[in-house]
C-alpha cells in the first residue's frame, strides 16, 4: 500500500475540521488556505467524505462543513476508505498468486494487511488532533481551540 496525496489530504482536512469543531461550520476555502490544498481538490475529497457519512454540509451564508459524527467515532481507516485508499498490503504476485492458488508469502501479506487495518481503525480522529505536534502546528495556524481543549495564542 502506498498512501497517495488523496489519502494524506483527506486526513489533513478531517483533522482541520476537528480542530475547528467549536466554530461549527468551516468553509472549504479556509481549510484550503490553512493547509495549502487546492480548493477544487478539496471539493472532490469532501464529496467522498460526505458520501461516507463522515462530514455534513450546511448551505447558506453561514454554511460550510462540519463533522457528521464525534471525532472519537471517526477512525483513520474510515477516512482513508472514504478517500478510496486501498488498505491492502497483498503480495500482488500478478498471475502467480490468487486466493485459489496462493504464492508462498500470500498469508503473510494477508495477515499483515488485517493487522494494519486494525491499527488504522484504532487511531481515532480525536487522538490525532490531541497530539502535542498537532497542537503546536494548530497554534501556528491560529486555531483557538482543539476539540474541547482551549488554547491560548501568545504573540
């Protein structure tokens, strides 16, 4: 598995939404600016994230996006799956490997894929945004609260 830009940006955008959860609705243009992600690219990603039930949109002058579920309920695996990332470390032995006629290392890669998925599923969005590194970076991006944790920006 190779994590593509799509997966990395989806995780980054979801973290930004979680960091700004106190503001209720976040405009895509704000996420694009803070995270240096193309607005048109974010629009495509957010379509997938919305279809997966991870975010919801609010229309109108005070519209924007917000998490559809608690940040404690959204896993890294949920985000990557919604972004159409393939969480599979299968051997990819081409014509020489299949479930019917597996190669020598087929079970190794199948088991590793399952363990990797379980690891990603255990990492919740709430855990990610509360890490010291993310809090430091968020402070530099003028975030005023991280989930339920208020922070103070000193300049």
